[in-house]
C-alpha cells in the first residue's frame, strides 16, 4: 500500500509543468487521437481512450498491435499519437509510435523511464513511475502513476475546452441513462 501511495504522490513531482501544458494543448488541438499500448499498458489505453471520448476527443485505441501500427501509419499532421509503455522499450509500441512520427503526427509518450526508445521518438514525454517490488512480473505501482497523469490530462482537457466537454458529457449521460434501470 505504501508503494502505491508513493507512486501516485511521486507522479506529480516528475512531470515538467511546461511539457504537461504543451501536451494538453497538443491533445486539445488534435483532429484525431490514436492511443497505443500493449501488455499491462493495454487496459490503461482502453480506460483513457474511453475517458477522452466522453469529453469529445476523436479517439481510436485498437487492441491489435498490427491495427495500431497500420493506423499510426495513416495519421496526418493534424493528428496525435499517444503511446503508453512502462519500459518505453516494447517493440510493437515503439514501432507504431515511430510510424506515427514518420506520418507527421504529433507524438506523446507516457512512460516510467527518461531514457528509452519511446522517449527518443516522442515529441513530448511524460515520465513518471515508481520502484517496483521483485515479485511482480510487470509494473503495478507505475500503472497507478501513469493513470494519475492520464487522469490529470483528462481533467485539464475538460477544463480547457469546457463547451466541447459539457456537450459531450451531456450526450454521454443521456446514453448511460438508457443502460440503467
């Protein structure tokens, strides 16, 4: 529990405020947003894609790595590709982010390490993570740090573009009402 609490607390200390602000601006200006991640990052990708969708961003988050790569290759200069990877070294995620960069899209990485293949490609890197315990196969505490940063992006985007967010939230609430008793 202490490790998890430390991960969330430390998330705010490793993110450069200027980079965070530029990422918010970049995401807000995007025509469309592709979010990438595999393995233990895949559930995070799906969560943040859903959240961003509810505030009016045009989001894609394909599960299949080949679809991620092909979609990244088809992005344009008006698009943004956000890659999430604890290590920043996952071959499929790095390849897809590189394809997005070559296609001219703006690129963002959320990762736990300042130096990685992913941070070398990304225009913007939001680096936050934590010490992991030896018995875990993949990063668990770092996932909490990544979720904290992504939630902060969600809130900042919602505030930055209140009209779009309010309109999308109203639509979201109407749809969700249809699914509840």
